[in-house]
C-alpha cells in the first residue's frame, strides 16, 4: 500500500472523524454528565459549556459508602489477579515445556474453561457458597473470577514462554541451576512483559465484572459495578451519580488502553492474533 | 532439548497440577452440580419441599416449551445482527486506520476504549441515550429528520437497541484484530496485483480478503462465543422485555432461577446451553489448529 493521494487522505480523515464522533459520544456523555448540574442533565440542545459541579461525586462518597465498594472491587480484583497470575504462569510454563502429543489438548481444555457462560454456573456457586458460608465475601468473588483469569493467564503466558529460547535454560542447567531456579532466575524475568499483560487483563476483567458480583454479594462485599447499577433501581434515577460512578469505574480500562495497547490484540484474542 | 524435558518432567507436572485441580474444583464441579440440579425439583423459595428426582422432566419442559426456544432464537438473531455489522464495520474501519497517514495511531487508540468498559456501564450509558422522552439519541435523530423511536419500550426496536450497544462496544475488537493482521501481510502479492492492473476492489477481494480469512474466522468465533453469553447489557437496558422480545438464553436462565426460583428448570436450560456453546468452542479450536498448521 502506498501513501494515499491528498484527495484520498481527505476522504479517509472525513470518514474517521465521523466514526470517532459516533464512537466517542457515549464516553463524552459519561464524563460531561458526571459534572453536569441535574436540572440541565437532559437539556436540549445539550449544553457543551455549563457550570461544572462536583456534587455528584460528593454525593457518591457521602450519601453512599462508594469508597467501600471501590475498596471491595480493588480487594477482589487484586486478590484474583495475584492468585491467577501465580498459578497460571506455573501451569503455562509446564505446558510450554512439556513435549507430549496430548499437551495441546490440555491447553485447549484449560482455555475452554473460560468460555462457558457464567449464568450456567451461577446457581451452583450460589448454593455452594451459601452452604460453606462464603456468600457476600470477597473470597467468593476471588475464587469465581480466578476460574476465568487462570485460563487467560495460562494461554497468554504460554505464548511468552514459547518465545524464550530453551538454549538459555539449557545453559543455566549446565551451570548447575535446578529447574525451579532456572525458571525463577532466567525464564520468568525474560517473560516479564507477559506477567504484566496477564495481570492487567485479570485486573480489568475482575474490576468490570457484574453478573457474579450481583448474585454472590450483598451489602458487605458489594463491588462498584453493582453499586452503580443500584442507583438506577431506586425510585428516582440518579443519573449524575450513575455517571460519576461510571467514570470512576472506567478509569483503569482507559489507562490500560492508553499505555499498553500493543498487547491488547494478543490478550483479547487469547493469542490467536499476534 | 530432550535433556531438560526428561529430567524435569515431574517438576513440570507439579507446576501444572494445581491449575488442573483448581479448574476442576471451581468449574467442572459447579457444572456437575448444575447437572445434578437439572434432574431435581429444586425450588429455592420453598425449602421444605423435598428435592425429589424428577428424571428428564425439566429437560422435557425446557425443550418443549415456547419460551426456551424463543430465547434460543432471540440469542441467535442478536448474534447474527451484531456479528455481521461488526465484521463489515470492523474491517472497513481497519482499512481506514491502516492507511499511511498521520494521526492513525491516536485514532486507533481512541477507538479501543469502548472494549475496556464494563458492560454494565455500557448498558447504563446507552440507557441514558435511549431513555424514553429524555434520551439524547432521539434528539440527535430529529436533527436529521428521523424518529422518534421508542428504543427500549417497543418490541420492534428493543433487540436492535441492544444490538447497537453491543456493536458500539465490540466493533473496535474486530477493527483491532483486522488492523493487526493487515499490517503483517506481505507486500508482494499487492505489487503483482497492481502490475496486472486490477481495480482497488479487485485487489481487496482477491488478495487482501483471502489472506485475512483465518484471522476473521477466529475473531468471529470469539465474538459468537461472547454473543451467546450476553447478559449485562440486556439486564440493564430491558431485563428481557418488552414482552420477552429481548429475552436471550442467559436472561431465560436467570428468570427461571431467580424470579420463579425454579432452580431445576434453570439448571436444565443451563446444561442445554453448555452443550450448544461446547459446539461453538470446539469449532473455534479446530479453526485455530488449522490456522497454526497452515503457518507451519
């Protein structure tokens, strides 16, 4: 493909401008509505310049314990991320190094565990957690999210471990390193970007999740996504609070996109597109 | 290579074992539990009624009843709409953002944002746009002489309203995958095609598209698997209504289990959906392995 002519360039830019306006409009609405005074929330035509108010954010933290819900989200997301990245990278290393004709089947089996519909297992989880007294605790969500995060980590890390040359590991073992030492000192540092990518994906997935959080938590372990939704179900819809909460929730994802988008393809397609 | 592998096989298995055990305990076990439930008359609202074995009764009810089949059809209808639009739009935008022009990196980055947003938030912001009487979408449409449309309150439009929200969130996914693939294509076939004097469309349909096909197939399978599980956006926008017009499989299971408290029926429906999605997953893996094999 060569460089487009000026006329083509104008066409491309015009089309992209339209696409960007359409795709960015909902995000603009979240940001602007979160600081818009309630009386002009739905004013038409929409006011692009208006007196900015922080009352929705203040309400969020004073009228409701939103800080606690964010804390719950953080505990759950960080807990599940740590657990999943630890377990997942060990498993991924084994899958990457074992030479056996069925090992690919094991890898696919692990990946398939993440693709099943959550709704199909939510009732069993509910009953099981109720029986063992874990309902409405962060631990329940950490366990549930790890079932999706471990397969993702295994699959991503396998790709990264595959790229570490085995010659390096053999050299280390000639130097008298055992396998665990080799893994810890040689392989893992070389696959460090993979650890970061896996961790971020696990974090965002857990942070954004809604269905399990809704079903398995009550007032104690409620996460931010469920809390934001609850501003809707009360008698009057508090759009300002909903948008302020939404904005806070979308921050980690946006930071991720802006900082490491080159890993996004690999993570979201689980390595099928590199 | 053999040396390391042989000596350390046991340690590798110790590395792998916890993952397998964890997944069995947290995924296979609940699924088996759902299987057990699906043969029981389990009513969570009436804990005193014995959970008797009812054989295939729950399955018979699910498979012979209109609502489940309706939910299944609705799921596939939604999948057909969203996947086809995402494919066409995603590939189209990918062709634009891979042009050798300034600022394309920034455009691409901005377009990726919707994917990283929690589906509940996506549902809520579209609810804000669709909201009866107040929402901005009808206002924007009226500016170009269209509407008003009762987006989420009419049976004709509700499914489309959900499709639009999903298309907004996931078109960037197709765009991103396609753009990555486009940039890794080798330039030789293009030069040959251009020398032969083909039109732009011919070059695209005969040279680009065949090379993109494996990637597009993967992307579509991943979208299909997700589309089959869609829940959050519908829960926020319509809760399956109006008049069941947006009740997909997930919503059907949810309502059987948590509105009518008929856990057995919900579990039977879950199992049927597990079987359907297993077929999708298997087809996806087959296509992945074919892709890997053709790469050498």
